[in-house]
C-alpha cells in the first residue's frame, strides 16, 4: 500500500549525443548544469529533476506542480560550429509521458516522466 | 580346516546378479560415499543457516538502526546493512557461491524495479565479496561471534567524514537512478544500473536518505 509519492523528470536519448541540460528550480538562484555524453543508441535515460519532498499517495503531478517547482529548463548540443537548442519546452508536462508507476518497498510511489530526444530535436 | 563355500555366505543362494555387491545392492566408491555424506550434511546446515541467519540479520538491522519493523528499511543505508550483512553471514557459514545464489534468487524473482534490484544486488556483493574481510576482521575471532561482525558492518555503513556530506563508503543514487523504474529483467534500465554500479564496487549504494 503506498504511503507517499515522489516524482521526477528525465530525458531519453535515442542516439549518440553530447547533451547539456540546465535546470533552474524555483527555490534556487542559479542553474544546475548536467552534461550527458551518450555513446549508444539504446535509449539511455538520464535524470534532470527530482522532487525534493514527498507528497501524499496517488498525488500525480500536474502542470501546476511543475510550474510551482521549476523556473526553466533548457538543453543544447554543440554541433561543429553551432550551438543547437532543444526545440520544445521542457517545463511543459504535455511534452513528457509517464512511465508505469511503481511502489517501492517502503511505500513510496514513483511518478517518472520521460521525454524522448534525438539529434533532430535540436534546432 | 573348514572350507566355507560361497553358498554359505549368501544364505545358500548362489549369487547370479550382475552387481558385484550382490542382488539389489550398489557398490559405491569411498569417494562417492564421502561426497554424498558431506553434501547431505551441507544441505542440513544450509536448511538451518539460511532462515536463522536471515532472522538474526533482520533483528540486528532493527536493533542497530532503531526500526520498529524490518519493512522500514526501505532503500536507506539500513537496507544496505541488511543485505550486505546477510550475504556476509551466508558466505561465512555456507561459502561464497551459496551466499551469492541465495541472495541473487531473492532479487531475481522479487519483481523490484531495476534501481532497487541493482542496489540490492550490489550491496549483497559488498558483504560477500568486496568488503567481506572488513566485516570479518581478525581471523582469531570465532565465526560464531556474529555480534562482532555486525558491529564491523555497522561501522562501515555508518562511517562519515567530518566536512564531507553523506556516508564515507556510501553512494547516493537517488537522483542518478530515479528514472530507472522498469520492472522488466534485462531491460535497458537494468543494463544501465548494472553498468553504472560496476565502477563503485568498494562502496555501498542507497537511494533514500
């Protein structure tokens, strides 16, 4: 039986890429930068945000949850001479899909949202 | 001089069976006899050690981490203690292969998501392989003095360094593995967790504070 819930956002990179992701939470004064170097086409997932606190069970995040926790997210790759930015809003929950929800041993439900990324996602 | 014929030795029946031990009997070598007895004794020992060891390790986990129930360990360092100490006790009394198999099958058939499964598999190996001798300590200590080993394991898991956050020998994978929640064995999530944990064999893993 679930006792609480947590949620997270992640990207799924479908081909070899060197991706930079910047995440600014509402309670943070600066961006946190992640650099993910993917060398395969297996659909590697990488985290970009994890909810800092747990909430009550079955609390599925909505767009207002994202807005309350995140100021902005950007992603880019460096391609030969250009910097290409991700061509979709990463703070828009409609750009993500929800993985099957699991409940851990201690009763924590995990809501994990994924967005797929490949080279063509960057403009 | 009395001559005893074969018919006297076989209760007046002439042996005609193909087995040299007589009809209905099997002649086995001393080596096979010894191996069979040892295997039987080992199975009896395993039948005692596996449930008792598990019970004792759960009890130690509750005592050392102040838990009311063993289900409260979650994915915290207490869980790392429970898994690594149990696999240590199994190796101590049953050998490495049995320890590894007993702990592995629990995860294989458990249905946990990949991040939980590989955290547990990793922590099992910490206890029965990479940190076994740290838990074991002096060889002069009898292998039945389990509280001594529990204390060694507890000191290892809870060791902290002043000025450094987190546990000295622990790696927090809560963020890194947050999206790897597939429950399918052999999935990309599991492969990624497996590859990731290979580089931190000397440390235990936890994914909840």
